[in-house]
C-alpha cells in the first residue's frame, strides 16, 4: 500500500512502461494538512510515440467481441472493488471524507460494472453494431443499405478534472473500451496520485490487452499536436480551458472528435406549491445542503443557483442557514467531520475571489468566506472553507450569479415572481448540466420542465413519492446522459449504450442483401436462405444465419375467429360485428384478431419435440400490415436472422425473422421472435 505521507514522484504509464518526467517535479499537497503527498512531472515524454503505440495496440481490443470486452471489464471492476480500502486511504489526501470517497471510488467502479452488465444485456456479441433498420433501395430487394457502427482506429484521450480522480476516469474508460478503442488518461495534477494508484492496480491485473490504457501524470506537452481524425479527445473541467482545447489547430484541422463537459451554474427550483409545511420544502432544503457540502461543493453538478418563490424567500434562507450552520468542517478522516477540505489552497483562493465577485450583485446571508470555523484541522495549512449562502433580490439584473461559478460550498438564492420567470432565470446560466425541481403539482412539473429542458442535459423532479428512491440532483447515472448545452460544454457522456457511439464511426453500407448480411452478421430480406432440417432442431453450434423454414398454409375460418374471441374475451367489434367492421375505413368486414394470427403462426412453425430451443423470451417489432378475413390462408417464413452466442455459458440468443403472408402474397404480419438456444444439443 502507498503511504500518503511519503512523497514520491508519480510516473506516467506510456508505451508499456512506467516513466518519469525529465524536469524538476512539482509537489502535490494533502488538501487538509498541507503535507507533501507526491511530486508530478511529465516533461520530456514522447507523446507522439504514445499515441502511435495506442493506435497499434487497438487491434487487440477490436479483435474481441463486445461481450468479451464486457466480461474483461467486469473482472477488472470486481478486482478493483476488492482493493477499495487502499483507494479510500489515499483519497483522504484529496480532502474528501469517506462518504465523498464513496461517490468517487465505489461510484466509479459501480459505473464500470453497470456498463458491463448493460452491454451484455442490450448489445449483441459482435465486433460491430448495426444502427437502425435495413433500408431497401430497390423494388426487387436486390439492393439495400444498412448503417453500421465500427470502432475508430485511434486513441481516446481523456483530460479529466481534479474533483473525481477515479470516477472521472472510469466513467469514460468503460464506454471507450467496450467500443473497442484504447485510451490515454490525463488526470488533473492536483489529485493525480489517486488516479495513478488505480491505474497501477489495473495494469497489475493483466486483464486489459497491453496498450489499452496509458496514463500521463503531468502536462500533456505536444500531445494534441499529434491527434488525427481517428482519435477522440474528451475534456472535463472549466469552460475557459475547454474552449482553448476545442480551438486547438490539430483538433480543428483534422476534425478530431472533441467532447467537453464543463462546470456549469446548475439550478435547484422550489415550486410555488411547496410551502414550508410540505414534504417538498423539506426535501428541497435537504438537497441543497447536501449538494453544497458533498465533496466540499466541488462537483460539476453541484447546485449554484437556488430559485425560490419570492413569498418563501425568508423561510428558505432561514432553513438553509440553520442547516448549514450545523455542518462540521474538518479533517476528512475524523468521524465527526461532515465536510472536508477543498482540493488545494489555490482552489480556496479561487473560490474566495469568486464569492467576492458574486457579492457585487448579492449579499452574503450565511457563512463567512474569510473566517473558517473548524471542528478539527488547521485553517492555514488545510484548504478549508465553511458553506456560504448568498441572496440576490433581483435575479434578472444580477449578472455575476449567472456568469461566475464559485467551485466550492457556495450557492445563491434567487427569488422569482411567477412561474413563467423560472425558465427565464435558469436560462441566464447559458446552459447547464442539471437542474432540479421540487414540486408535487403536475401542472408545475409540466410547465417548468418544458421550459428548462432546452438549456439542460438532465432535469430531476423531486417530490414525496420518490423521496426514498431518488438518486438526487447531483448524481450522474450510467444509463442517463451526462452533459449539457452551451456553457456546460455542448457534449454528452454516459447515456447507457449511447456512450459507445462517441468512439465508433457510423457508416452507411450499400449493396446486395447477401453481401450486406455477410458484413453485418444479420440476415435480411433478399439474402440467401437455406432449407434442410427444421432450424429448431439445430443447436447454436449448428445453426447458421439464413436457415429458414417455410410452413404449410392454414386457412382462417369464422369459427376460428369466434372461438378465439370467446376463449380470450377479446370481443372487439371488428372481430364480431360485420356491419360495424364494414363501417371501419380499414376493413371490408369481420377480421381475424392480430394475436390470433401470431398464435396460428407459432402453431405453424413450432417444432414440438424436446430440442435445443430452450425458451421463447419475447417478440420485437410486431406489426400487423394487412387485414385477414375468414377464408384467407396464412403461411409463415421463419428465418434465422441473428445468432448471439454468450461469451460465457452453454446457450445463446437467436433472433428469428418471422413473416406471415396470405394467399395473395401480401404480408400480414412481420416481427422478430427471440429464443434461447443451447450451444450443443445431444441428438
């Protein structure tokens, strides 16, 4: 285990080896005690070589299927979780309390594991993804198109912020590795020692193919000079720095993908219905206090602006001031501490300067930025700051509160006069990552959310119904988009499997269906079909894309329709009343139930004997296209469309294209049947 009290020079992991910079290293101080934790420098390291090494190493990731990558990351996440105690011990040096550390450490590892589960559950076990449906380009099905997603052949360069040295790395690393793209991680220097520790432990596992992950501890030097159109650069941090990176000549000139997630002036809104005697009022006060003090307010999603009905201004101010006064600030490892230190003394100086600018438009109503009251620790050596609450009586004219972010435990109360003013005030922040609304009134929720949504990446509604289960205003979740428009950077992270798309190229592939099927691994209409034994008699090892069964025909009678209606209770008039059915513009008389068609289709294609088909677990994309009348005959073409073997296990999923036609050749119904099929079945 690394000793946080023993300074050592951090190393970068580049081109398969740990390397030190070649200049005088800069000391990194414990945020709470001022003791030197480590030293950092990356001067003289060959960044062009690192990029070239990563690009070459990417072939190993691309050779793996998505499920293989997911299982690899799952094993990695479980291994890291076993070592979380070591990460927590060093995390205290960042100023984070153990609870803050959980957000960063368990939150980061949990995000990684969540991505692995979603990938295996939602994506096929392939090396590429199809995007959307097949687009027929000819009447005779001889020429079609399919959009596909394939991994870029470059490196994902992640430039991360100081406030989440582990979560910030893992939440980006999960989707780019799953997509099949290697990464170079550049953590913010102030807390890079924690990132470096985790990267050491990751490399030691030997689970990732060499070159999948590289690390820069220190400045990036000329790294961005060497990026190409196949690389991706992501940035998390201040809007000013992000704009400089976005304007880098190589990024512009080579059309390098650039994703920015910038700190923003997020808002929390109290609905006019949430009076002091309501549960929503209490939830609102609790949420603001939590967001102001978690990670000492150093979160990109923290609440900076608090919008309140003018009539409730006094009640909100008093309730918040009372709650914040009870927050014990001190050494992060102490049991009584509820808020630790900011990341550095320089960071505290920046926050104090920002508060001074805010005070030009607002008055401080709770907390003193210059007089630190501590439960433990030294206010001169540690970057401590008590929570500060301001009030701006005229928010439409208070420009500083919509332009200046104090990246610490600071928020400003902004009264609004009517509901229409809420979105207008929030929009003055020029785009934010998240906004939250506390209300129990549906009409308030509808009006406010529709007004907020264009300016925010995420909107959370809090009320009494979700109080126990809600994850909170400031919690980015793996399955939801993290990002926002305007000042927030205009980018997207996370968002479930959407996150993989940032590291993949979408291409429209056109050609004969037979060749498109070979490219995508998916059968499509117009491609070759094979007819031998019933495909339900084939195990996963024997089954091939295009294996097809064309059934005998079955005639639908009026007795069938009436029996199905009586048996199921579905006596909708179009099935039972000839005159009423004819009055319907879509029908020429009584029609068969759609689900009768699906049921009869199953009866036509199912092979009843025990065999490798273990279960039917669903139907996708069901559409009824042509009415079926008594006397019509149904026939089914069932074709193996996609085979998705599990990377681990003795079965896989098979998607079958099911097309039901009637005697005229018209398609009656079209859908996908989903089954579990054994990998091997004894004949």
